[in-house]
């Protein structure tokens, strides 16, 4: 039976109390053009009677301390992105499905998820075309399960910030008087760009867009496999490594081997690292904005396909160790002097993006009926080679690598390499 979703109610959820009005400036990182987009996720819960009513009420209460999220984006006279604290609210949709989550295995097969049915629709816009910064759909399934489809504006918070906000909603849904972490705006942490002379201007025109189409694939990796690779790394180097480094190294190497680039093709791996603790002083715990920097690693396809997993993990660790210096160079204007933009790596088939979602906090959010069974990040683009490292759906223990990184011609070889025994 095909999944059918009926939306029964749509509304703007406003803050439960009066909140401050006015305009707030965003940080230099918030205003990066590539972040002017929406991030979308699905959160699958096994049980939750009256979930829509409970979450709607908690959302309204959470929008009091997090009042900027009830506002809208605007541009200043200087063309800078800002938040207008209008109190207009978050968009909230209630829906129901015609089956149980158990009957569809809690969307374990992410390739079959009807995303458009589970994400909010009919999103209202202001006269200036700005959407609500937070959009939520709660879909009730038979036998009591529910799915939250979340869309949030990337310009105002990163994954850590979004998880912090949702955790606050969960705490208020569980009748806590206040969120355990008080939100902190603090968007002036980043120094304004230095006024420099003889700066090489960045290109004004957009880069040519790729013509390839990437295929979605998901690879499940058991913790036993991860532990075995960690042991190999330790035996070889005497050092430790993280599960993310293990998965990133294997993913990058096997994808490069599967594509079989021309000899000595330059290939890149890019991931964004949290920089909250690299500032002087470090950002406070409740900060929910964007504060990260891209770690970009460049080598040749020949070296990468001939290197061991240990070699590639060491290369990743060496690049991560340089993060404090690279971030400091960005804040003091060194990249600007050279006309470089580290937040705009080439969008080509030779560049691979990877991100880690397992530690953001989405898996611990509880609205009163326990944490989610499954959290599914939704593909942002079919032309940017990427992968997301997350957790396997409960009760399984391990890592799921969700990818859209190769064309159909390379998919079978890539899957064979990624799933072959260690």
C-alpha cells in the first residue's frame, strides 16, 4: 500500500509571550552566501500520542527565549543580512498518514521516503518574499508513531544550534519550566572584515554549474568494523583516531578509486569544523549561530588510491591540526588579501564534501516519549558530491553513511568497494 499523507491544519505558531522587537545583525559567518538556504531533516519517533498538540505548545513557549527564530530575514540598506524580530512565528503543519511506521520499517530505506509529503507545505512569505525561519510538520502514523519534518534557515543557525533549539522544545514539552541551556545571540563574536588596500576581488559571476547527476546510496557500517579499523590505526601509529576520520578516509579513497580519474588528477575533501572554542574568548554554551570553518584537504588521485587507510586518516588529522591557524588567518583577513574564499571550494566532481551529524544532538531530543528511532538529513543538491555520517536507526548500533557522490556509471563499483570485507 502506497503511503498517503493528509494535511489537516496549517498555522503560524507565535511566541507564547510578548518578545522584543527590532532588528538584529547576523555574524560575518551567518551572512556567507552559501548559507542562505534551508536545511531539512526528518525525525522518526516510535510513539507519541497527541504529539502535534504537545509540540506546538512547546514550540510556542520555546520561541520566547529564542524570539529571533520567530522573525524574518531582511537586508539592511548596505545589503547586509539581518533578522527582523517581528514575532510572526514559525510555520506549523499537522498531518496524518494511512499506515504505521512499523509497516514501513521506520523509513530505514531512506531512498523510498516521500520527503515532499513529510515536510511542511504552503509556506507563507512576507511581502519581501521571506519565509519563516523555522518550519515544522508533525505527521501522525497509525499505532501512535510520528514523524517531524523540519526545515530551518541555515543563515541563523547551524546543526548544533538547530539541535539546541529542538532540545529546548523537547524540554518544554516535558513540562520543564525553562530550557536547561539558555540561548545566547552573541553574533558580534567575529571581527568585522579589515579595510584592506590592493585586495584581489572575488569573481562577481557565479561559477558554471556541473551537468552530472549524482545517485543516492547508503552504506551501513557496524561498530565492529569501526573498532577493527581503529585498532589497525593504533597498531600502526600508536595514536588514536575517531570514527568520523575512519569513515571519511574510506569514503574518499573508495569513491576516488571507483571513479578512476585521469592520472594525477587533483582531488579535494572538504568538511566543516566547529570553531566555537577557537575564539578568544570561546563562545558560551548557549550560542546557536554559525561558527565553523571548512577544512580542505588536497592531494592527487594516484596517491589517494594507493595509500592505506592509515595514511589517509593521518592526512585528515594533519589538516585538522592546522584548523586554529587557518581560522585565525581567515579572521585577520589573510584570505581576503589573496582574493580567496575558503567557503567556496570548487563545485566539481573532484571535490567531495562530508559532514558528521551523529554528534549534533538530534538523536537525544525527547518530546516526552523517548528519543527518535531515526534521524534523516535530506539531500540538499544532486550536483554537489557529498556524504553525511550519521547513526544507524535504533536498535541497531553503528554508523550510516548517507551519500550522493557518484554518477550511475560509478555507483556499482563504489558500493562494492565500500561494502567489501575489511
